[in-house]
């Protein structure tokens, strides 16, 4: 239970770092991402990249530019493997059955 709490907290922090407000995400979409992250053994930052790949077209230009900087930094860190990064960007992890944002 504590491990799950830490994962959620780290996931929220990663989303905020990318410029995505966790409270704006549709709960169903969020649950799908977290289930996928558990099934695929993704780190919280890799799970946040899954969200980013789904919501990127709907972000403002400023948020897009900010997220690009963060993703570059993450790619050189041990918390994001190159293989999982490529999977999140290639839509290999396509799953979304619900809209990403509540009402945007």
C-alpha cells in the first residue's frame, strides 16, 4: 500500500514537472495509465511520458516547449530507460479509452 502511495505521489510530481496539472486529468484516463504502468513496470516518470504523449496536441505552445526541456533532462536520467521512452512515443502503449482531460 505504501509503495502504491509513493508511486502516485511521484507520478503527480512528474506530471507537474511536465506542466500537466494532475487534477485536470480524467479519473478514468488516469486509472488506465496507472494500470498500464503497473502492468508494463514503468517508472512514475515513464508513466508521465505516456500521459504526455496522449495530451501533447492539446497543450499550449508554452507548455509544449517546457515539456520538451523536461523530457530532454529525463532521457539522460536513470529513471527513464531509452527503450521505454521510445515505446511511449511510438504509440506502442496505445490504450486510452477515455478522454485525457476532464473538460478542456
